[in-house]
């Protein structure tokens, strides 16, 4: 697992942390991000069955949190926005940066290389010397 920090100011369609509720429903969010794709096309992109997508679009069921994240990533959207819309997170929970644990398989190679480089550079920095050091 890797840890990424997320700042809530990147939310384009989600409410600000001051808002008390999310104004877009899960079916509305899914229709917006899928922008005209068929249920079968959405299902194929996300890796679920068409019946699941049908149930989500008609408000009969809500996907698991992990699937909500998969949906967001399949459409290059913020997982935080998707979790807010699906009611797995509340805006109040985003009063500050959120720590998100993700699998490294979801991290782009250049992001991983940059983070490794940053950590190696930080590790190579000698610790501050105390007055008693010679």
C-alpha cells in the first residue's frame, strides 16, 4: 500500500467541505461521467456486469466503495468525488487533507519514480548536528 495526500480544493462537482450534503446522486454522477455511453459500455469499462450498472442508474442499488473508486478511475475522475457522491464520505470528513491508501498498481510509473527519488534524497540528507557533535 502507498499513501497519497488529497487536498479537497480539487473537487469540481462536489460540494465544498462547508456544505452539509452532496447535491448530485450516484445515478446522476454516473450519467454525467459516462456521457452517453451505453450500460454495456460502462460495465465493460468498469469491469462489472451490465445489470449492476442498470441497478445503479435506476437507484436500486449502490456499488461497494471499492467499485465506486474503480468507476471513478475508469473515467479519470476523482475517487474522493465519487465516494462523496455515493455517500461513503461526507463533506465534513474533508475539513483538511485526506490520507488515501492505494495499491501501488494504481500509481503511474513516473509518480512512483518521483516519490522514490524524493524519499532517497530525503534519506541522503545528513541529520542535523547537535552542539556536542565534534
